[in-house]
C-alpha cells in the first residue's frame, strides 16, 4: 500500500528567514512574517532539509538519467555537458545552512538523535555533490559573511567526512537520547523511527564504500560487514511521498507536460532492451517483458516495446522504426502522489550480492559465485517486485534470471540494480565505477552524435561542470578545481 505523507506545517526556509505556510504540505504562499534564527526550532528546519535533499536527488537525475539512458530528450535527444545547477542550489542554499542551525540547536539541548539524523542528511548531500562535481566546498561552506570565498575540499577529504558523519550517527543512534526531544512528523521519511535511521546510515555507508573498492582503502568484505546491519525489508526504504495538492515533480514534468503538448522526456532503449527480452532473452515462453516495465513506461498499446536510441533521432535499436516508449501515467514514480526514492532494501540486497561476488574473486566477465551472492541477488529481485507491487513469480523462475550460483555473473546483479533503481542518480555512479562497460551493462552503447567534431565526441560524460553562479561568486576557487566533464572523479582514478 502506498504510504501518503502526513500533511505537515513545513517552513521552506533559509536560515535568514522563514516563509509562513498554511497547513498544506509544501504550500509556499506569500509570507505573513519572518523569524530570526533564534526563534527557529529544530523541527521547523528538518522537514525543509529533507524535502530539499530529495528534490536535490531528483535534480541530479534530470541530468544523469539521460547519461545512464533511462530516458532521452523528446524524440531521442542525448544530453550534452551539464552544470547540475539545481542540485548546487539545493545543497548550498537550502540544505547545508539549515543543517548547521539544526546541529547547533541539537548541541545546545543534547538532542543526540536529532544531531545524528542531521549528520546522515549531511552525508547524503555531500555524497551526491562530490559524485557530481568531484571537489566541492564543505569545510568552509557555511561560514557566511566570515568567508565569502570558500575553498574546495578534495573528494578524498569529502569521503573521509562522509564516513565520519555516518559513523558518528551510527554511534549516536545506537545509544539512548536522554534529552527528552523526540523526532516527530517533521521527519518526512521515517516519522521519527530512529531504528530505521540507524539502518539507513549503515546502508548508505555500504553504498559509499563500494565507490572506494578500486582505491584499495575498502574491501568487499568491509562492505559485507556494513550491509549486514542495514535495511531488513522494504519498510525501511528511504522515500518521500507527495500528495494530490503537492504533486510529484516527475508527474508534473513527464505526464502533465506531455499531456499539454509541452517538452518532455521519452524512455531510452537501454532500459527497454534490458526489460523486453532483447538483451536478456526470456527462456520460459511465459514472458514477453519484465513485469515492472509497465510501472515505468508505456508503449501506448503497441505490439512491441521499442525504446529510443540515445541521440538516435527518434529511432529504435533496429535502426528502421521509431521508438514508441514514454513515461507512463500513474506509474510508481509518475503518479500525482508518487514518492522520490533515495535508497531501498532492494538496493541493499544488490550491494550485498555485488560485494559477495567480488569478495569471492569475481570480476566483470567471470561466471559463478557463492550462495551468499546468489541469495542476495534473488532477494533483491523479490524486494523490487514487492516494492513495485507486481507479480514476479514467472520472471524469477525464468532461466534468464534464475541462473543459479554457478551461473551468476556480475552483469546479472547490475542489470537488476539498474532496473530497480529507475530514476535514481546512483546508477550514474555504477556506470562510472565500471567504466561504462558493456560486459557489466549488457547492450550499453554511447550516445549517437551527428556532429563528430564536438569537443567530447565518443567520450562518456563523467561529471558536471561547476554552475556559472558559483564561478561568478568564487571564481578563483572554481577555476582551480574545474576539469572537463569527461574527466574521471577521484574514486574512478
């Protein structure tokens, strides 16, 4: 059953002022008054921080979902380089400044669990920011008038901070909070359930540990140790729901815009070919498509599912017929009251499966692994089917999926993670971790381009460039850290 978020009084604020709202969730009417920082309570700020965190994730996906070929621009358009400026604004204008105030007030009152949730949210936002731009401001980012030109911390330093924040949160949430201050309905994710926040911290830590396997500072067994304390069921999924008065942004952009004849995105062939039997032919004769596909896309009743080739001018992979797939109305992520998902139990199982596969000596082309890896892989699929409320029995029994521990390959695990994490910017991390390998992501091809003389022809985009607003405000530090959009981030190198 879909969990509709409780309508809450939410002040969508910067730390310098507060917008007075009605009791409708996310209502941003003209303010009737303002408040000084000293008047704000922690629970005035937590909901806006969570909301901006989830909107920031979606903002990143608007750029990177085209790179990972979940979708293309209308008619098959491939995206070029991006600044991901919407994410930058969320992190540096709406999130980090407010988290600083939460932390200060939590310290004053000894509210250790509130501080722990703030630390987890900080880690999440640092993670998406550094994975987007590599080096970013952090240690000097919230000094305000005391430092208008913050330095950029290296990605190495940022990851150290991420793990410090998560470990601190894990320690705090594993101990009682004696402050008498409880997190309530302002928690738009878990409604104050700190046990779920604790499991989220562990699951996020495992997600970030995966990035560092190639750096040699973390092992696959370290990831397995961490994920053992992570999510235990889909009830732990980190997602935020909208309602009929505060509508889901994917619904707004992809369903309403299309219905009114405005620009929208279409569904790319990489996703469709991974789910319609093209890349992984079904063997039982009982299936023509993955049962989750109808929660993501529509082909308007056509006999076949033909995704749009990225940059292919509207063509499907056969090179003759046009694509016919778009975002489905009333899908899991494209209904008026749909959620935004950050990380899920299914992803936790795929993290476990990948780590167990690698810990057993597996690589991009090896075949066979352990019972632990295979069980986690199948559990992840089952959780995904459960999350999307579809019957996955025939799919999970099909020989293309039920390969057994002896037939398991890395591409099976990453295929299922790719499908499950539809519209999640984490997939862009996965593509980069495996260098856009078509051994790991079967059928993956770089975008097609008519202009072969462009600066980045034939190269995968790997990061965003810094927004022009930051260049104008902090030019010296931006220029010292700017790289091309095809340059690998630190954990790739």
